[in-house]
């Protein structure tokens, strides 16, 4: 639901964002489609060389772009803080190689489900809090983009839904099983062992609820770059420690930092206490996606198909 006409700042914000993008020579201007009341106005306002990247949450958003050739990023439909939305969308755009380290971006956002009210400018990789990615290998060098997106979506679902109304923490590690195997020990009998790979792929919608159920088990999920789940309930024993953690983060986050310092993996953690989702790479936190205060979804929505 958009802001009332008396408090709809979207048109002047769009015009200001387009001017700012030109003045600072931004590589991209990003905005959530569902927050833009007048999409034609936005499409007309953004001029080359700035690229417009629209963030879509569901099939209804996609319908608004029928006939348009604008670049898009598909994001899961969860209520996040304004900065959480920016971080998530920036991370997904980076993983799809729509953004590169050093790119300057202008981002338009607002309260989830309402019209635009915020303009943010930033440079990818220059602010640790937002996206510390400079001098790191491409996120998708051996991990399929669609796999990373699905694991991120699952992590957000765990953060919001928990299990039977109770919050859950979780650790997902995605990467080469051969690299990860020397550091892995099983806490329990591996619930995924023995099943055909096609029946334990994170991209299979039928396995989503199974993964959420096993989040209640202590330990990590180990997932191959192609999406095949190797194990759950796995204890990790990395030899190298990660960089110093931000204050207040516990053992799960320390393990995530350390395993990514030892391997070329990507780790995603869900905080049981706050519901925040953090992504780890090369021993340090890439970004932190803060959970919003609203309900996880604004209503029943038809999910978007994942990209390739």
C-alpha cells in the first residue's frame, strides 16, 4: 500500500535521484518496483550512462515491466529495514555481475510495501557495513547464482518463520565439498546421506520445508555450488581463524568466518537472537541484512521463478 498523496515523496525523489546519478556519474540507479507508483516517470528520468536496475519481488512486479528491457534483480519478499533492503538487493545484483567493485550506485527505497521515501548513494565495496567485496574473487566463480539466491532466500525464511513460532539460528556453507570435507565432522547421522542428488538439491521446492526442520539440529548445512545438499548437523573444525568479529557475535558466526578463511566457500548465518542474516567470505563478513519490524510478507504472493 502506497503512502497517501499528501505524503507521497516518490516523484521529487525520483527526479532528485536522476539528477544526483548524473552529477556523480553513477554506474547504476536501483529501486524496488513495488515502491514506484509511476514507473514510466522513473524509466524516463534515468538517462545513460547510468543503468537502471529494478528490484522485483513477485510476478505482479514483473507484469509492470512487460515490454521493458530494463535490467532486473529478483529478491525474496520479506520485510527488511531500509538498509537491509539496499544490502540484499546490492548483494544480489553483485552476484549477478550487474555491479562491480567500485561502482557508484544511487538507491531508492522506503518502508516495505509503501512508496519511496529514501535516497541513498554509495560505492560498492567502499563501506564495510554495506558490502566489503573489494579484492575478493567473484561470488559466483564456482557457486551457481541461482543456488546462492535460493540459500539466501531460505536463510531469510528461517529468520522470519522460525519453527513452531520459536526463533531459530542456522549456518549454511556453500562451496566445494572436496575443499570443505577435511574440516567436517558429523554430530548426528547425516539425514541427507544415501539419497540421489536430484532429491536433495536446494533448488527443489519440495526440500525447502525439510531444510527448515533440520535447522533445529546443531551444526551446519554443507551445500555444493550446484545446490546439492551434502549434509546437515555438521560440526566444522577449521584450522585458520577468521578476522575479528563485530562485537556481540557468537560461536556460529566465528565458525562461519573461519571456514570461509580456510576455503573458497560462502557462509550464511541466521542469528537466533535477532533474526539478522549475515554473509561471510574469505574470513570476514560481507554484509548484514537486518530484519524489519513488520510482518514478513504483505500478503499472499505468487513467487517468481529463480534465474539461471
